């Protein structure tokens, strides 16, 4: 399941001509050249040259005559060049590429073949791979309707791979494979206190042996011990991919960081955060959001009303890239952190 998602992730970006016309702002401290090394990402390289790294499609020059675009590899030299007075990124590649009038190779969106393990990725996929298919976020109705384990073979209190489990109730042969989950954190909107969903932690994979009430399933793989009362859901065949151009939402979206998935309290670059906005709010995979450090509430000792409380303005603290969405929450990767970030800090559509 996870391996399919990773393969999907390393498929690069689909070409979109409409994205290539805008002039972008350069990073004031940009280099003139960068030699690609192992571990580089397209985002990281773009951040060296551009003020807003997600605007890299605007500096890639697409050549429609190229049917098999080359990838970016360690050893390639990326340079800042100008075409018709506009900044572009050019690449001199050891593997060839598209030449401009100055015989430079152009960096542009491309398809990434499965076997090219050395080509650089768009973002650090190892940081989000564990969260592409599991855990997932479900609502209370999903929990209520989900089949659950009533018993399993043997006299043990828990079960593992190779054990048979008895599940109430799976009566229709719509799916052959089911995944065992266990309810985890409750996600709540800090502004309204409304429940947004429940984290469903992955426990095990199973296949159906016989239908019924109870149905019999075989545990094929486990991450942790299986318990009575654990819930089952059909195994998703949908692969999470990153075949998109990162871009800000078209509309104003404002939300909060409501959790962090790797257990830290101080959030930094490449940590995975949970946002209080999801698909119903217009948030999509690939959306870029500004992270706003929540302004402190301080006392003003100089005001005529002694120690009047004053809230300081929120300050921009980083950039988050949404890589997985659910109905009312989303997962995002912190791509850049300029200040300390904490749960309950805000996120919003970047200002233009």
C-alpha cells in the first residue's frame, strides 16, 4: 500500500502552459549557479533562486516539441538566465536536455520514470510517505458503521499476522481486502469547538475468508497487535500522488494547526501538521499556505488602565504544502520555518 504511494509520489509534474507567463520575484540572495547534489529537491533548489519557491513553473520554459523530457540529476548545473528580459532557470545536464539560444539546457516540468532512482524528487518524499495512506481521518458516522472485531482464534488477548479474526458484520463481497484501524485523536476546530474528525491509526491488513455475521478474515500483515473491538474498513486502492503544481488557493482560506503527526511540540521544517480545514473548505492537494505565529497576549503597563491586555499581531513563520486532504481536515508538510511554530498557530492563503 505504501509502496504504491511512493511510486505515485515520484511521478513528477504534468505540463501546464498557462502557468508559465508570470514574472516572479527572485530571492535577494540567490546564487548565479547551483550544482545539483544527491538529496536536493526541486523545491529546495527553487528556494535558492526564488522568493516564493512554489512559483517555479513560472521560470521553467516549456518546449512542446520535446516528447521525452529529461530529469534533473546530481551533477547537473542550474543557472539563472534571462529570456526576453524575464528570469528563467536553465540546466546544463550531463544527460542532455532542451537547449535555448545560448545552448543552455532548460529546467521545465517533466515526467519522472519509475526506474530513475537517482533523479531528484520534488519534495522530501521520505518525510510524508508514512502518512500517505495511513493514518486517515474519519467521522463519527464512519466509526459507527464500520465492522468490528468480536473475537479471534486462539486464547490470546491480542492477535497477529497469520491469525483468523471474526468480524461483525461483512455480508456482501464488495471488497476482498480490509484494513484494521483503531480510533485515535479527536480533531476539534479551536475556533468553534466543532469535532472535525477522528484519527484512524493503521493496525493491520486482512483478507476475507468467508462472509457472514460474523465474517472470517485472515490477518496478513500487522503494524501492532490486533485487539477485540478494532474497526475495519475496505482497503483503499487510491494512491496519493504529487503530480501537481504547488500554488496558493484561489480564495481566502484561514485555519489553524490542530496537531502534529510526529509527536513533537516545537514544529520545524519537514514536520507533518494537521490543519483545521479540508475539502469542504476548498483546500486541495498542492495548495500552499502561510503559517502565522500566533501573536502573544501581553499586558500594557503604560496604559491609563493599568496592565490592559493587548494582543500582538500574528507574524509569518513559515510555509506549508498540503499533500493529503480529508473532508474537514488536511495533512501538510512544513516546507520552510523562519520562527518557532506550535499547535494552534494559524494558516492562511499567502498574501500576494
